[in-house]
């Protein structure tokens, strides 16, 4: 990203990092972040606000336009010269966060919000989830072996049934048992950590996030 060539690019990233950090403006005393200036003949206004419970990064240009590409948003001046590009993925301490951009029809306004949601967890929540994940993996392996053995015992006639059924039962049973074991570990119920959770669906050829 060309921070030195266009100040708004840096300010947009600062605002996006505020969203990445889970900054909330639910407190009426907390004012939205807003910056405005003129750089290379392009006037800009950058803000970070909350809309319908979600943090949103917004930018408005006068004398320039936004154009969406495959992996970034390009900023050009009136002459069509590219003066900055803004990535659609922001890195922060907790990992990476993808932004979903929307550009107005005239290309002068940009809004972007996280693809996913924030959640708050406690140590007990995390130990329960870890136990369920490990239990599901181990249970699936055991169920697969048992289903395979039962299928072989029937000369392979019931293999198409016993194999997936054994794996499903193993995964579900293992997740329940592992989750219960994880929950039994003495941990605090007090929420102490916020984490960003992308909302994505794995398709046959593509991953769809919203």
C-alpha cells in the first residue's frame, strides 16, 4: 500500500484496524473516528462508525474515484492516475480480517465492513470447544475403523452403510464426550477474550463469505 503517496490510504487502514480490534461505539460518550484533508488534489473524508451493530469503515472522495479489483480497492485522481491501493484483508494481533467493500455508482464513496462477526469467550468456553473438536476427530477415526470392520464382516455387503454410519456416530459421540470432558476442567466462566470469526461456506470450487 502506498501510504506516502496518499494519506487517506493510511487513515483507511487505521480505521480498519480499529474495526479489526473490535472497537465498539455502543457507549454514547465515544465519538466515531473521522479524518478529512486534501492530498494530491483529492479531498477525502475517512470515518469509522457503527451501523446496525456492526463497525463500518467509510470514505468519501472529491476529485478522485474508487475502483474495485480482485484483491484491492484502487484510488485514482481526476486524470485517471492511480495514487493508492487499499487491500481487502487487514492484519491485526488476532489474525486476519477480510473486508467486504461497497462502492457507490459514481465511485466517490466507499464503505467496508468485516466479513464475519465478533464473539466473547471465557476460558471454560474455549476448553469445552477444544474438547469437542478433539473428541470429534478421535471419535470419527474410531467410528471409521469400527464401521470398516463391520462392513468387512458382512463380506462388504453393508460397507456402504456401516462406514459412513460408524463415522457419523463416532464424530457426534466423540464431540459430546470431548465437550463434556473439556467443560469439566475447572476454568472461569468470566468472558475475557474477544475473537473475530469469519462467516464462510465452503463450496465445491469456491469459498463464499458474507
